[in-house]
C-alpha cells in the first residue's frame, strides 16, 4: 500500500473509531474527527500532513 492510500485509510479508521467511541462513551471523542477533518483540509492546500511524516518514518513507500 502506498503513502497516499495509507493516509486515507488512517483518516477513515480514526474518524469511524472516534465516532463510535463518542456515541458509546463520551462526546469528547467527537473532537478527534473534527481534528482529522481540519488536518485533511489544510493538507489539501499545503500538501503536507503530519500523518505522512509519521508513515514515511515507519517505512511506507511513496506512490510511483
């Protein structure tokens, strides 16, 4: 899996998990998908995302 798909996968997992946790346990978990959404929005304009830096360090390869 390449870097761009890994970022989308990570964002989707974080959003779905935090929505379920917010529904089940505490409404404070709803702040996480808000952060993920804002992060995706800023990365559309800056072409930089903290998750990309972390995934590169973990060895996920760039798309060809």
